[in-house]
């Protein structure tokens, strides 16, 4: 209770539990962001294809929207 009072009754878990340290993977931030955003772009493109296919299949069953 003293800890909670000390933090003005804020119950955010990180204030009481802490966070595990992450090991540095050696990849530069800018390189990692470029890689991850390229991967995300590919995933969005795949998502668009799948959504289109699902809509087409639903329309074929008479459930288009």
C-alpha cells in the first residue's frame, strides 16, 4: 500500500514489476526499422489479397457487402 500511495495511486504494472532487460541484437535501429517496415508492407499486401478473396467468396455465396 505504501508503494501505491508513493505513486499517487497509479496502478500501472510497470511501476511495480519492472521490465526485463533486452539483449542488444547488434542491428542498427535504422536498419531494423527499414527491414520491419518492408516486412509490414508485404504483410499488408497479403492481407489485402486475402480480404479481396474472402469478399469474392462471400459474394459467390450470396453474402456480398
